[in-house]
């Protein structure tokens, strides 16, 4: 038989209303001394008391379920962000329902499915389906990207600052001949080029390459070798691409970082899996998830919400050194 607050009240020799007040951390006319509070919590622990979230939800008009929509579950940064979300939700007695999609039609179907589960709010990694989700009239947080859709708030890392940090770091190490490999971060690259231009370092078109995968990184290094591009440093779209560059450099007899220093973005686990370890512009992944969950819960509780912009930072490892010569 499950333990109730009546059992705790009887053991503690206090009123049932006092136990409810203490365990639910309510404010109101009922008061309890610190000694009484400690006694109630101790007895609740001894009796392995677990409140009924279903009953609590019925009283409050909540399900204590939060949806999380992934665009793809393959991203290396996802587990750390999800851990941040889950930790905050767990502390607030919320359960997380994760869904993913591969195309817009599938995304809308998954959102409908989450709605049928009566979620109290939704965190979305994906820009796909945000407008559709916003029409569901539940708190909605766009994670890892800025959204201008009405009814959403965003938690993301400042891409412009990524570029500025990278440019300051690379030029500060004495490098002037720099290759940039961009995937889908135009704000980052624009900021990068602007800072370099202020320091009289200008990138020619041949030093601007495209790519975002491991294989793209290998191809970039083959291009550098084939075209004999004069470069002492490379700024890669992400750490996966940087890892591909390092892998191919070893095959091509190019020394990293002595011949070319490499700077990545994200701080993914792969940074420590290659030799040399990758220096990177890190995103605060856990913090993004935790902040998104905090904002979602605030929205569920009726608080007006605002965007949160987080700052990246450099993690120095072995793939980048001061320019030699």
C-alpha cells in the first residue's frame, strides 16, 4: 500500500494540512517551524513517500510532461544538451518525451502526437515545424537557433561571437595565411572576416572552402595539397570536419599543427579522439539544454519569456600553435 500524507501527519503528530504545506513548498496562512519541516521531510524519507504527480497534475491542470523534438538524433552534441534538459526537468518533477523527424510532414505528425499526449510545453532542436508547433498554444522554446516566429523564445549560442573569438585567437597566434571551411554558419564567417580585415588580413576566394562532414574535411586537405595553397592555419566549420582534415593530413604527410594549425567549432567528443587533440571554439552544450528547460518551465508557470544568448569560448588543445617563422 502506498504511503500518503495522512500517514506522515500521523507519524509526525501534525495536521495533514501542515504536511501538505511543507512537502509542496506552499506559501500561505499555514506556517511550520524549521524543526517541524525537518521532521516531516525525515519521516517522508523514512517512509519512502512519493507524491502522486498525476493527482498533483489534475489539481494544477498540468501533465508534468515536456516534449523535446529533435531534427536528427545523430548529432554528437545532442546527448550533452539532452542531459542538461533532463536534469532540470527531473528536479522539477517533469518527465521528458523525445521525438524526432526526417522531413517536414513527419515533423508535423510527431508534433500532433506529442499534443495528444498532453505535453505542457515543447523544446525543439529543429527549425522545421516551429510555426506549426507555435499554433498549438503551448510554451515553445527553439534550441540552438534564433527563431522570429511569434509564440517562441530561443536559446542559442552567438554565432557572430564564435567568428570573432576565432579571428582574434588565430590572428593573435601570428597567422595571416588562413583557410576558412564553412558549412552553414554565415554569421560566424562574416564576423571572422570582419575582425581579420580590421587587422589588415584579407581572405581571397581560393582560401574560402565549403564542407561540414568528416569526408569533406579529408577532401579539403587533399585540395590544400593539390593546389599548394599557402596557409599556416585553418578554421573549420565544426570538429567533425577538423577531424577529417587531421586524418587526411597524416596520409598526405602534412604535419598538424607544425605545417597547418587547425581550429574547430563545438567541442565534440571527437576532439579528444584524434591525434593531435583539436583546439576548438566550444559551445556550452549542457548549459544550452539546462537553460532551455528552465525557460520552458517558466513559460508553463505563466512567466513572460525572453531569448537567451549564450557565449562560446576557446578550449586550447594540441592542433593549434603560434605561427612558426
